[in-house]
C-alpha cells in the first residue's frame, strides 16, 4: 500500500546535515566538500533538461543532498562513489530514508568505485545518459576529458566545479582563462556558466568559490575531425601559450608550405574554437 506520507518540501533557508553529522567524514585526499545548502542542490538538479534520455550518472553523491533532488524527477540515477564511508551511508541510512518517501519517482542505484576507472560503455551499453554532480576539486579536469571522450553517449553534462575550473571551461578566446579545457569542451558542447556558489554552503568550506556550469552537446553530424588530432594540436599550442603557433607547433613537423600561413603568427589564445578545428584539419591534411 502506498505510504500516505506527504512529499517533503524544503524551504529556501533549509540546510542538509553536514557530512560529519551523517557519520561521514570529508576526505581531503579525495577533494571532498559536502554540499549542505538545499536550495543550491535544487538549482543544480534543475540544470538537466532530461530531453531524450532518462539515465543520469552522479559523480560523488557523498551524503545524498543533490541525489535526493535528482530523484524528484522520473530518472534512473546511478551514483558513482569511491569513498567507502559515503557509500555505506548511501546504501544504509540514506536508502532507508528514501524508502519512506514513496512520492519520489526516481530510481537510485549505487556504484562503488572510481569514476575515472569506470567503463562507461559497459555501464550504459545502449542508452544515452547525462552526468552531473558536485565534482571533487582534485579530479575535475580529468572528469571533463572523460566526458569528451564519451561524448557520443553524453548529450548533457552539468554540475559544480571550483570556480576557476568552471571559468576555464566556459572561457572566451583572448581571456586569461581560455585554454585547453575551453577549446576541447567547446568543440563538442555549448558551454554555459550558470551561477557562483560561495564556500559557506559546504562542509568543510573550501577556500575558494565554486561555479555551476552546463554543457549541451552540439549536433554530432557537424563534427568532421578526429578528437585525437584536435587534442594534440590544442595541448601542444597551449603548453607554450606565450609563443606564436609557428614556434609552439614545431614539434608537429609542419611543412614549410603550411607554416607560411599568417595564422601561425598568432598565439593560441587568439584563436577561436573554430580556428583550432580548421587548423587541426589543415595540419592533418598538411594543406591550408
């Protein structure tokens, strides 16, 4: 028989218990800062459009504050958790609490392990899926690169990063933040910086602000270049970002004819994402 308990509503000033209050200790080596502000968690959960998919992978659910809001939508949610203490909490007290709320339409499945080592093709062999989370600071860039590598299956990616990393992902050409992450992410996704989150909504509070972003995949049919080629060109260029491309890309063995083009007089931060894509295709064909 369906539980008659009413769906819990969180007011604008409500806070989730801190990790320590839940019996879970934040691990510095894992980059853990548990989100405790419920309105912030609700805003992050709402960033996913859920258009054309209903499978979502949350990286590092921790004490489940974001997880609960995600489950208020009719999705199959997988939580990838490397921390044994957090995973035990999610499979124990958290799951028991979820069972009392029969109004939650989502389904939750915990996956113990390191997201960076997970075989996403095996986890999601057929269906597209989104990725979200309050991402650990110490692996945030690696998470983005893994998402890009599996872009054919991931139409949407949103969540919270250290603000500096969030700004780098969404940066425009010519800015100091513009770099490898910016170009590679924006070559395949529309990147949006959504809002800033202060340190005091976390336990323990980080020393810097955080930023929430959303990446929405661009039409796949417009992509006619190899990711490995683009990654090699972009990384080589930005590894010596103060040099012109003529000097920074020497190691790629460019022909003299190719290097005559004026694009090689520019520095990498002066190129748009489209410029980098065109340059990559030209280098691959050795014609410009």
